[in-house]
C-alpha cells in the first residue's frame, strides 16, 4: 500500500479551541432524521461558525472531531507572520463567547 507523507510543523504560541456541538451525535444517528435536511442544517450551522471565525481573525478548521468544531490562532500561512500569542488567545476567547451567544 501507499503511505501518506507526514506533514508536521512547530508553531510557537498557537492556540486552539474545541467547541462542542451538543447533540450532534444523537442528531446524526437518529434513524428518523432526513439526511438531506440534516446536511443542510449542519452546513448552515458551520457556515455561521465560519463567518464568526472570520470576524475574529480565527482560523477555522472545517473538519469536526466528533461533536467538536475546531478553531485556532497563531498558525500563519507560509510567508506570513502569525498573530501575537496574547492577541490570538484573546481573539479565540472572544470567538468562543460569541459561539455561546449565537447558540442560545
């Protein structure tokens, strides 16, 4: 078989936020749920989270890990300077509070 190349990089001062999307697993595993409506609902939720991440300068990691939405700061594109760790931590915390506010 073919082996995938391992890509790793060190990022000083990176911050990560795992936001739990409560009830996602039970919703996905509900046999009565219409898959098309479920996909549309999830797309709307994650698009809203992504727009919020953009507003706070937070990098959105589109893949979810179980019931979690992953976001980060301090991970710069090649040739760009990463956000200062203190600013990144504040941006990520503010983003987290905003997620809570739009979820209720």
